[in-house]
């Protein structure tokens, strides 16, 4: 039987959920434990019996399930290292999504979600087909897409997650006004992507560590996104804007040790915020006035070797997230 310190744990849990704004006065706290020591042994059964505003607390264990969340609930694991949802590809209805969210105003926290172990499958760790959801403090491993935010899904917050060994770490398609922040996205497969946007506008992508991917970030046909404060390191290709992805703003990012190139831009984007640009480890300019900004711009090439973009205010020193 797993260790439980329920009095303190429940108090902290309820405080977290109330702070997130996802609990109502008559909400219920429901417990799940895979060894039978709680209200339910299966997470999906608890979801099926829950009501909008309820919180489902999942004790440490391994749960061989896929989940469909179709009501506004809070799903909270005891520990993101030990509360594990292990995909077995046995659910005929929902076989490609480990966690499928089709309700607004949900919170998913402190879970480890493990896919098939091959990034060539169609498995999605968390598939968001809704709005105003919070996905934070999870570990998501070994899927085709780690987190996918789909069509008309808006105002979602994805933060503080560890997302590794997925073909797409975080992917947005036809999805606007989301915040993607403070995630660690790494080890996407050959030709894979750390963060990928397609036809998605007005998103904020900030303070993420994006490392050891083929593409750190690729943005296609997307406008008015802000990309700032990210650490883009040790990827093959750092950041790439193409296919109509214009009018985006990119600043305060650190580009370092990306083996092929730091950034390419085939469209027209703004690589500074009007006073501060980005740190580039291959910048060769000088700072004669000592203001921390390079005296000459940093050119951003396109895929054909031309250059229509520049960082007008390149930083001389990198910063810490």
C-alpha cells in the first residue's frame, strides 16, 4: 500500500485547484488508487462518474489506460515521477490519444504519460480539443506528438512540463491565443520538432528550454506570435519561419550550439522588440559603447542563402531563464 499523508496533501491540493479557478463550491474530491485503496482503481471510471468542477486525485502507481475528459475537471497526480499513465493501445475508441481533452476549463497536473516508445506511431500524449485548459508539471515521453493543441482550441496554458523523445514535442494547428511557457522540450526524433506551429496566431511562446531536437522550433503560416526568453540550444536547426509565417516577434532568446544553424526566416518577421534582440553564439560584431547591444545587426538568412531579416539589437551576453 502506498504512503498517504492525506490531511496535508488534500489541503495543499485544494489550495492549488482553487487558485487555478477550476473549483466550485459544491465540487467533490475523488481518489483513484491502482491497488484498490481508494474510491476507484481506474482513472477513466472516476472521470465518468465525476461532475463539472470535481477534482480527481490519482495516487502513485501505473495506470494502463487511455482517458477521454469530456467535463470540466481537475486531474491531479500525486507525483509526476510516480503517477504513470502507460499507453497500451487497447482502447478501440481512443486508441491514438492517451489523454484526450474535449471539455473547457480542465487542469492536468503531476502525471507521467508514456507512449509506445516509437515516435513513428500516431500516439498523442495529451490532445487538447478545447479551450481555457491548464497543462502543467507533467512528464510526457515517447509519442508522435507530446502535446497537441488542435483546431479552434484557444487560451490554453501549457507550462512547466518535461516533454522528451516525441516526434513533435508541442504542436499547435489552427489554434490561437495560447501560452506555451517554461517547458523543457528535448530529443525529438530524426527530422522532428521541439515546438511546431501551423496556421496558429497570437500565441506566446516564452521561457522554454528547447534542446537536442532536429528543429528546435518551426513556425508555418502563422502570424502575430511572440517568441521570447527561450533557450534554443544543441539542436541541429534552431528556429525556422516559413510558408507565410510573417509578422511574428522574436526577442530575448538565446541561440547557442545549434549544429547546422541558429535561425532561418523565409518571410518577414521582427527579430527584436524595438530595443532588445537575441543572443547569437556566432555573432561577430562588437559593442564599442558598452551597452550590451551589438553595434551592427545580426543577419537572419533564408533557406536559399539570402537575407531579408535582421536582429537590429543583438545581445552581447546570453541570459538565464
